C-alpha cells in the first residue's frame, strides 16, 4: 500500500504550478506597488506566541494548532497564521527604529488542524500584509484596497466586502456586559460551543453559523451601536475612504472574526463560489497586539488571504490563465551511437541561455518526437550521423513544421528568438 499525503494536505503538482507562479507574481507586483517589503518568518514558533497573540480561548488556540515539544521539552507550534510571527519579528528586530511605519508582506504555508472540507485544509497557503505604526483610518482603507486591487488584477469577480468595527478595549468591555445580559436567559438554547463561549469569549457567539444560535442572537445588541466616540469616528472615516474609492461594501454588524487581537476595523472578503468556506481574505486593525507581546503601544492593521481559495474561485469563475511556457528546444538523436555528441549540444544550448531537454531512455526517433510534441517545445534539434559528419543538424520549427539543415556553429543564432 502506498503512503498517502496526510489528511487535509495536498501536493501542488507540476501541471498546476504555473497557476501558483502566476498568482504569486501578481501578488508581489501589486504589493511592491503599494510599498510592502517581504518578510519570511519560521514555519514554527514557540507556542506561547500564538496563545498570547491569537487568544487563549479562540478556536485556533484551543483546538486547531499543531503543537509538539522540541528535544528539550519546549513547546513549539506550526504557525497557524502570520500576524503574531510578524509582530514577534518586528519587536525582536527593533523595526520601530528603522521607520515609524513598517509595511510588510508574507506568503507561505500556514497550519491548522481543522476538519478538512472543500476550501479548508490543514496546510494552506496565505499571503498577508501588515502595516505597523499608523493609527490613521486611511491605513485600514489601504489594506482593503490592496486586497481588492490584487483580486481585480487576477480577474476575480462578484466578491463581497463585509466590514465591521469591533471597538477598542474600552467600548468593547461595556458592550460585552450588554451582550452577556442579553444572552443570559438564552444561554440554554445556544449550541454547546456557544455555551462555553458565553463565559470565555461571548463576542464569538455572534458569528456562530448554527441555526439555533443565529435565531437567538437576532435581537442582540450590536457593537457598532455601542462604540465609543473615537471608534465611531474611525469607522466612519474608513467607510468614507472606501466610498471615495467607489468600493462596494456592506457593514456586517455581527462580523467578529476568529482571532482575539482585533480592535476597531474588522473585514472579510467573500466569494459566493466557495460554499461554506467562503472567506477569501480577512483582516483588520490590531492596536493592542504589539503591546500585549511586550512592545510599546503601537497601532497596526493588516489582512491575510488563502491562496488555495483564490485559485478555486478563479477556476470556478473560469478566469483565463496565461499559456503554459514550454521549453525552447528538445534535442532528438537518431540513434544511441551519437548520444554523447547530442548531450554536448544540449548543454551548449542551455549554456547559451535557452531552455532545453532530451530523452535519456533510449527511445526511438518517433518516441522522442512524441515527447517533444507533448511537452510543447519551440524547436527540435535532430542530431543524425550523416549530418554530423558535415557539421550539420536538422532544425525543426514545431509550430510551422518547417525543417532545415543548419551549421552547428550557427545553431544558437538560429534558435535565438
Ligand atoms: P484568518 O481569517 O484566520 O485571518 O485567515 C485569513 C484567510 O486565510 C481566510 O480568509 C482564508 O482565505 C484563509 N484560510 C484560513 N484558514 C484556512 C484553511 N484551513 N484552509 C484554507 N484557507 C484558510 C488571519 O489569519 C489573520 N492573521 C489575518 C490578518 C492579518 N489580520 C491582520 N493581519
């Protein structure tokens, strides 16, 4: 029996990799236009970073982390997200000394031990951005605009942008009191998870997808109606920046997100094509996180997006992919006696900067031509004994099917585009 990939993980096969390169190149192109610099943090961190950063009672920390001890018994965790590691690195490398505003992006695998389903994996790829420093609402708007700009360039359509404000420490504490008061006599009708959330993280009851909970929170007080003056002003400025940029969005007053670090703006971008796992991006402001992880109070805002979900949406929306790039040249040998000369020629072609390959399996001329056709090359260079004796090879243009004899000394010139 073959050993299979672990549950919730998948191979990205060579025939699909060009899609990933395409998406990643566009992400990097747009992010550099907005002034973001890439950061690469380790795939694992000390567990405490996520417990303190994401929040002890969140689903991610209580049930979804891949946590293991190192050989000295220190607890490590495969990163379930990128924000806490970026903040750790920001603090560890004293980035505040470099500039008052730091704009970073990351791209790579994240790990969550969730129940796999369509669009939900245990190892998935995210790209994300973090702006550390500014408290201005324009930064929140920029983060949303950046995400939408990338999706537009990729040709994604029919995306919904939902935004909310989850307030700050001050106004949220008051709101939570109100919410708990409202939920108190409904507690028995909530799902078992929400019963626990009532004590540990009552805000999360608001975005429970179970019908019984949804019904019971219909009349719950809304956080946007309980914001302090500062948070209310911030939220209205973010909305007016988006209006000014003609961004279509809706306020979703029950959007609270699954990570505890958010303050003020929270948002999600949703694709109707994805079914239950419909968020292709999510993010918001996290003005307290840097202080909670040991730094000076520093406001920040960011988002992350699942690349698998972007690619699934692009496929469902039949967004055109750029044509796959084949090789420039395939070297075909008429018989095995001249394989060494053919190999030398192949390296010469590669050394001249062209992409080239040949078949080492000793297949017939016909089967080598079949391979050349299958992998889609611009030219085949056919090496035959008779031609070699005159310092010639046959050059076949695979598109026009024209072939001619060319001098070996002149081959690179002939092949150059
Ligand atoms: P998040 O909402 O947990 O936020 O994840 C962001 C995106 O990652 C989701 O919208 C989704 O597209 C993708 N994603 C999450 N879990 C999975 C999964 N199991 N399988 C496939 N895709 C998934 C964060 O991670 C925050 N760090 C975002 C952020 C950055 N907030 C501020 N800065």
